[in-house]
C-alpha cells in the first residue's frame, strides 16, 4: 500500500463501519461488490485523492467517465474504487449517494452549491471567546448546518481567555435555544470531556468556523497528536489569516471521524429554506399570528413578528439578520434557477451540435 505524506496520527487498522459505512451504503454498493472496493474520501489533493479503505489508506485518481459526468468526489464521500493489480493503481469510478451534503451555501458554477463535505452527521460550529463570538455570525452558520441535514453543536473555544465563561454563554444563548453550546479550551485541554458523547464509532463530525478560532488545535487535542499545523501563538493576531488550506478527515482512536476545514471566508445561505426556518423557529412561531399569510414582517399592519420585537420577545438584530438571510436565500434560489435553465440550454446546444455532426457525416457519406 502506498504511503501518503500526510500525518494521519496513530491509525489503527481501518474498519469501514467505524467510518460510517452502514446498510445504506452497503446496499448502494451491492452492484459493485464483486469487482470493486469501497472507500471513503479523506482528502482531496491537487492531483489525487486520499481514500480510506479496509485496512489502510491509499492514493486514488478519478476515472475519465466520472470527470466527464461532472462528478467530483468531496471529502466524506463513500466511493467505488477500481484496483488494478498490474499497475497497483486505485481509481474512483463512482460516488455512492450521499446521506447529507454540507455546502458553503454560496453558489458557484451554474447555480450548484459548493460542497464542503459529504455524509456529515454533526457539525461543530467553532467560535472563540473574543470578537469572533457573534450571535449574527452563528445564525448564519446554524442555517447552513440545518439545511445540510447535519446536527449543529456550538463550541466556544479559548475559554481560558475569558474571566467569565458564563458571560460567553449568555452572549449567544438567545440565538441557540435548541442547540448545545459547549465551552472549552482546546489549548489548555479543558472542557474536552463534554465532547465525548458526540465522538462515537460511525459518526462523522465536521469542524467549521472562522480562521483562527482553534479548529486545528482542537483536532490535535482530540487526536492527542500533532497532526495539524496550527497558527503559532505569537504570530496569531485575530486577523484571520488562514492556516489550514486543505480539508481533511482524521480518525479518532475510539472510532468516528473528524474533518478539519479551512476557515470559512464567506458563509452563504444555500438554496434550501429549511435551514432558515429551523434556525429562526421563534420567528416562524410568531409569524403564524400575522394578519397576512404572506406577511414579510417589514411594515405590514397586524404583523405579529414586529409586535414580538417591540414586546422584547425577539431582538431587533435577530429579525434584521433573518430578513437579510431571507433575501439572500431568494437571490441564491433565483441564481440557481437561472443556472439550471442555462444548463438546460447548454444540454440542448450540445444535443443539437451532435445531431448536426451526424447530419454532416451522413452528408459526406452520401457524397462519397
Ligand atoms: N488561548 C487560546 N488559544 C488557542 C486555543 N485554541 C487555539 N488557540 C490558538 O489560536 C490560534 C489559531 O489556532 P488554529 O487551531 O490554527 O485555528 P484554526 O481555526 O485551525 O485556523 P484556520 O486553519 O486558519 O482556519 C493558534 O495560535 C492557537 O494556539 C485556546 O483554547 N486558547
Ligand atoms: Mg486550521
Ligand atoms: Zn409578519
């Protein structure tokens, strides 16, 4: 088995079920079972992928057919791999259907959301004591996580920098009524035990948050090893310079996997409205009592949401973020529809071009 240059910590023998492989994937892998091997994408490099397979991990390329189909494996994907013993090459030939898809929420290329990671169960939204701790930012992150299908947990790191951890909790508790908030110090290794209940065999956890909040430091603490380079304490200046540039997956000694991500510069909203209604369930609750069923909660008479703000039940800033995110959502949805229709046009263009080619060939044949 080829050795990759990444430090993956002390890896024991890999069992795919510790990595989240279950009946769902087993059944979609069934048609490939006899000739292919299954693996999970750990990291995407410029020229190849690093993939965990039963027993270890390998470097793999992707097949031309997959590239042609425009499919690109994301970290966390379960893949169908062809092993050619003559050349000792591993090639990803297909991606098994995803359970969850975690995207940045910013659409790129023809309205498709950019996938950050696939098959994530829990997202640790990492923030830190200091100016990163911001309820408005958390609302954005929460909407994104909810729309991915994963469960969010908020981690306030660097509690050692605060005199009163309770104050930290208080600052954001209003935005996260149904979400667990854990206060830790990844550097001093305090509060880490609270994470134990999430770190289980078969469970995939992704860490997201701004640059410099301590995601990679937390990975190192969880793995009890220095697998990820972190920003030097002396050179760190809260300006958010990116240290981690490659997204990758690590295995925990008790089973389960964690994915470290580069700090997110831009947090979009995606095209799914579900994330918004879950994040702002209080606003949704009040909106049932608005006079108009299509109330936009801006200046309509009989708006129960605006009343809730003036009664002090919802903060003004929270409503503002909600309205802002809602308009971004509408924009992203429209963009995605335009993207789809553009793709549809492209498809017809290529179909027409192909039939033109066929006609030309036929014509030339007749002329011969
Ligand atoms: N005081 C304190 N500093 C911490 C803690 N955790 C991390 N740091 C420091 O914060 C800085 C940034 O940590 P990283 O782990 O590199 O942050 P990151 O979130 O991975 O950043 P990116 O990779 O750029 O996204 C480093 O100097 C860490 O030593 C903590 O619990 N307390
Ligand atoms: Mg990092
Ligand atoms: Zn209203």
